[in-house]
C-alpha cells in the first residue's frame, strides 16, 4: 500500500499526487515512469513521474482523467492509499549538453516533459519550452516550466490564453526565425508528437518523444507494449519510453492503442454508475491492508 | 515412523501389486471444463490415494528418487500414505520440496519420478504426482501452521530476487537453516511464472497463496513491487541493505517473437502477454476485473508452439469462447515438449492439433486487425542440435488459415534487467547468467543464480532443483565464509 501524502487538482480533470514511495524516490531519474494498480481488481497503468523527493521519500505524478482507472485515481484524496506502485521503470532521458533544446509539452504531457526540461537546463542547455493546451484552464505547470526555461512559449487551441494555435506553429516559427535547434523533446498526445516529428524530420532536427502504449508488467516480460522502430519491434517499457521520433511507426502505435477500445468504453460506462460503490471498495481495501507495507 | 524394507505395512503382496490398476484422477468432464476456469483435476480421495500407494513395489534401490530434481524421498512418503499417516507423508516430502501442492500439479512426472518408476517398464507407473498432490492438499486442510518451528537465527541475511519456483525453493531451504530471507518480487502478486504463466484450471491461485502462506509461517519475508535492477540494484542490496548473499531467480522473462511479417497486428500476442492478462490480471473475469481481453467468442484462435505454455494459452482461449482453437507446431507430436497429461486434456476438450505447420506471415484487414495466418507445411529432416528431427519447409505447401487471434508461444529469451545493472556478473553469449551447475555460484562474490535466467526456458521442477542446489551452497558460503 502506498499512501497519498497529498492530492490536489491543478486543472479541471488533472490531479497531482504526492505518493510515499521511498524506494522509487531514491532512484528516479527524469523520463522514468511508475506502473500503478489502485485496487485488487484494478488494471496496471504506466504514469510518468513528474518529480521525486529522495529525502521525504515521495514521488509526484500528474494524472488526467481519461478512462475508468484514471477517473478512479483522480477520485482519491489526501490520505488514501494506492495498492501497488512499482518503478522507476524505463530508461531515463538522455541528458547532456546539446546546445539549444526545445521542450514541447502538450496537455498533461507538460508534466512529463518538465523533469527532463529541468535536467536539460541543469546540464547547461539553452531551453526553449513550448507548452500547449486546449484552453486556458488546462495550461499546467506554467510557473515550473518558466523557472527551468530560457524562453517559454504558450499556445491554446481556442486562443483563450496566450497565443491561439498549436505547439507545432511555435516550433515552425522558431525554425523560420533561424533558431539553431539541436534537439527537440515532445511529450503529449500521439497526434501532437506525430505532428512535431513531421515538422522536424524534414529539417533533420533530432527529436525525442515519450511513448505510452498499453503495458502490463513494465519489465520487458510480456511484450504487449511493443512499438515498431525502424520496422523492428522494441518494448516501450524497457527500450523506451523515449524514442527517436523519426524512427517510430506512429500508425502502428495508434492501431495498437485502439485494441481494447470497446472494453475501455464499457468500463467507463460502468464506472459512471458504480463510482460511489467502487470508491467505498477502494477505501475498504485501504483499511483492510492497514496501510502498512 | 519411517518403515523399513523388512516391515512393510502394505497389505498387498509384492507379486499382486503389479496387477492393480493405476487409480485414475478424478477430473471435470471435458465439455463442462472447456467453458470454465476451474481446476481440471479434482484430486484423489483418501481411499483412492491409499489404493494407489499400495501399488508401490518399495524397491530396495528406488530409481524414482534419483530422477527427481529435488530428490523427494518417494518411497518413504508413499509408505506413510499406506500407513495412513498423511501429515507424516507431507512432512517427508517437505524435507526436500517446499512446494508439494504445486509440483504435484505441474511437474512433468513422466520425465522424472514416474519416468524412473520400475513398474512403468511393464505396466503404468505409480501415480507419484497424484499422490504428492493428495498429501499436499491434505496437509493444507489439516495442518496447524502455528506448529511450524523456526530455526535458530544464524544472523545472516539472504535476498532472493524473484518469487517463482527457484526463488521460493531457495527461500524455503534457507529459512530452515536459520537465515533471514527476504524475497523481492517485481509484480504485485507472489509466485512468478506460477501466477502469471500457469492458468487457474491447472494450478489454482489459491493453492499458490497457501503454499506461500506456509513459507511466511516458516519465517520467509516477502516484498512485492520491487524490480531489482530498477527499484534497487544487487549491489545496493548487499552494500546498503546488508544482505550477505543474493540468489537471482528471475526467470527467462522476455518473450520471443518469430520475426515474420505482421507480428505487430492487433490480435497477435506473445504467450507471456496473453497468459499474464488472463492469469495475473484476471481478464477472463472482465468486467469484474478491469483488465480487458479481446472478445473472440466464436472466432478462430491459434497458438504457435508445442510446449506447456502453448497448451495453457490455447486451452485458456477455448475457455474464453474461441470458436476454433488450434495448436500449430512445426514438428510432430512426438517432439512436443508439453506434459503428456496436458496434451491428452487438450485433445479431450476439442483443441485441434496441426502438426508440422508453421506460420510465415500474419495477414490483416485495412485497420490492422489480424484476419489470417499464411502457413507452410513442414517435414522432418535430420536431427538438429536439440536431438530432435529438424523441421524443413515443404515448397509449394503454403495455405491460409483464418484467425482472429494468434498467440506466439515459441519460448523466451533472457531478460537483461539484472545483467545490465550488476557489474561483474558474467553472462553467456545469449545473455543468460553464468552460474556453476552444481553450486549455482555466479562470477560475483556472494551472488548465486538459478532457474530459467541461467538455463533458458525449462520447467518448474528444474528451476526448483536449481534453487535447492543454490540454497545448499549459499548456506555453505554463509557458514564457512569461503567463496
């Protein structure tokens, strides 16, 4: 059992959790993720670690409500417990002094890009961050990103905050203005990462994206998270989650992520009607397990 | 308590014993069980067990013991069954095997104890596996675990990496020597391949839990959600957490694919994923459990491979409602590595076996969903490195087999997580950990390894044999201090 030391919504449908997980906090590096399972009948889902505090023994994750599991997770509060949290998994981001790095975060992807952006800055890079969201209230981590960036650009799809448009518009503008870009890191929805890759491929700018395919164990055992990289299967859980965007077969990624759509929809519909009972069950498990590990 | 050869309690004269038929295992009828996940075999009654035990010839030099990888004293425990002392029989097995309810169910007895049974040369061998299972289940129902005595603490700490068969065996043997033993498991549930790999209908989860509870009562500590190599390294365990020795029993762990076109299609699974979804994550109980499985009710499903894993996968698919369930194997039935009983059960349940057949490509619709496998027929040529006749493709024999789901069960390869994070740990060219076949010592002081991560894919009982040898040499290392 892993205690939620603190939980708060930072935007509509987006919640930050500070979780007591001392072993993970001690080892976490930017770019890595955890897999968690909320309760006995729950599925295992991967979530990137926003940051960790090795002294306090805590890790932060930022979760957007999408399907049943994330909705249930975002119903949990300070003091609740998560049954299983394992990590840190995946390869850490490759951090070195590249020169000028553009860090792009789309939606909740900004929270996942943040630790690597901070590490790029610490390594002496010039960091230009581009944060995009659908609308004003969904812009997250603006302050944190500003702190670790030499320049911060913000876009909203509807223009309700900062500049109207997509993050790729900003990227094109930077390129057109003659900015020398040595590396792009883009984390967000698949269409956004794919669009970024399309912009940079033509200009030969090395681009890293973080993939989040369907996973189970996260240790390379099941092979469910395989992605096609240069036509060959690699496992996102152990060979990734970060890959060179120009080598990824995005069509296969989209296709495989759709594999359980029917079941996911059913789960979500059931959840709407069972929410209260399910939460009671999760809380009961917390009590049963006594919180002690 | 142990009877001697001269004073057998067996009322049946030796000469008559060969004439007694082997007592059949009670099992769920094939058509019924093909639609549920409950255990196929139902076990012996006391009466059946005693009748079967009476068949034992009580050989002066029993060959059933030599052929057991952990050396269970078969003759002695069977004699205790004849005497009606079932708890005594369980204790006798436990001297050599800490997981009797598991081996009694999943061991390929024909390759070990029963293969060594003298009777097998003329009639059917003694049902040693069935008897072991009977005794273990009896123990679970009747034994008071609070009576388990703990050994005098030795003051030494041992970390076991992986809670599969080799790790549990090593843990059980070491805790009985008084060492403080902690087992680290990457998943959220204990048991390793026993839990994620072997389906409920062959090895119920409850049985595994009970065997592990027994080990807890013996004093073994368990910690789940620790991926050694990621959450903590071997060196950190030894240097920062004070472990005097480490046993690595992580299993082979990485699925092999075939390298043919279409393996990324929706509907193509590794056996590891297919079985993990069903067993560990209970996808067969969706929506009660959240983990989904594709809905392939009434549709054709095939598994590629001929081992126990392949049969576990296809029999699971059948239970999930597959309309057709095929085993595609590139060799012939004689070469299939699966347990004889599993092949028999699978055939009874209506699984179709297509021998000397291999897929060469997976075919899809326009949205990336599997629709068929293009296959080729094989014929057997000269023996290969494994001693089995090599399958050779027959030119012009290609055909298309309509499929909604294909499960690839052609074996595993070494998971590199530990090797890549443990400096000084030698590996072979296929990246399995190098360990002495007798002492299970690795190239790194204080670190031992055994099971599939050393040998590649094998069986539960062979991994347990390695765990046992490792425990013996870890104990020796901890008491003498010499490496």
